[in-house]
C-alpha cells in the first residue's frame, strides 16, 4: 500500500512539473501559446460603422485599449498602420453611393486601417465580415494567411487575378512585420472587403473617366442618396489621399447647395445608364 501511495505522489509531482517551469527559484505555471488573431482591414464605412446600415450584421472586432490614441477618430476598434494598398472610388452600391475598392490600375497608394477580429478562426472571421457586407459567403472577402508550413498565401475575391502578386506582396509583408507586435496576440491572417470595380464594367477605364461616370450617376439620384454619398466621402478616412475623392466631395457639396437654393428635388432616373460619358 505504501508503494502505491508513493507511486501516486511521484506521478502527481511529475504532472505538476511538466506544466510548470522553474524561474528564479520560483515555480511558475506555463502560459498557453500566444493567441492567433485575424486582422480586418478598413478604408471605408467599416472605419466608423461596425454594423451594416442595410443588413444589420455587426463586425466582431476588439476595441481594447491597444487601439486607443491611434484610432482615426471614427471608431476606437480601428487603428492606423495597416498595409499600404491602392484604394480608389472605383465602384458604387446598388442605391448609388460611390464606394472605395482596391484598384492598382487607377489608385493612389494609401495607408489602410486595421482591427483585430474576435472570431476564433480565420474561417469564422471571413464569414463575419461577409455577413457585415451583405454577401453572406466568402465571395466578397480577400485574405492573406500564414499556413502551418510558414508559407504566406493570398486568396482574392473581386479583384482581378493579375493583381494577386502585388496585393500579396503588400499584405504578406505587413503580416510578417506585425505578427508579433501585440502582446499575447499573434496576427497570422489579414482579411478585407474585396469587391470589383463596377465603373470599369460600365466602360470607365481610368480615373478621369470614373470621375465623370460617378458624377453622372450621382446626378440621377434623389437628394437623400446624394447626402448619404457625401457622408461616406467625408467620413472615409482615406478620401483625402485618393485621386477622385476630394473632387467628388466638392462636386456633391455644390450639387446639394444648388438644390437647396432652388428648393428643388432631383428626380431619380430609373433608366439612366452609367458610363464614362458626361
């Protein structure tokens, strides 16, 4: 019986020691490995609106103190210092708001914002962003991740495949540089809204043509939509650094000012064709 008790005690001691390390004469319990996190990029409405205005789904990101003092004054969850990407007003929503997308062919390189997802896996983080954007699947989310072998891989959704190398270089480099910068949080993946350039699909193939196409689209919309479009332009943190953002903002301000002075209502055109024309 005494031998059995001794064996049990020895086994218990071994178990304790395998879960502890000796540090400066003290027994310290081993910490779990660093928590792997996914970063979410923002350059448009995500920076100030975690919940979708149209779909009601909320982006699940942390708002911990590590972001305070570095946020763009829009949402404390997002922090400056994301990867540098070519962002431009090259697309639009179904209700007529002009929106920002990745566009290496026509855009300036701008600094994006980022936050850390609260989701436990990359797959869950992608789904959460997809739901917030109203696409419901991964069809509108691009991402770069570090594989178990240590290799970095990039998957695009809306951006043309010929841009993969450029986007991968920017996002993978950012991941490598920032992987271990946050205490207890190891960033191993980065995701972003990856929508196509809708103006290009309608015949606008450069920044100047897209600016004119955007103006034409906005002229066909009611004042309520024009005001929402102006709000987006003013709140998007990268607007001042884009090619067409400042011009679109000024155009809408003048358009709304003129409408206000006339007391008029700009009738929407249900059949207006969006093109590069005037």
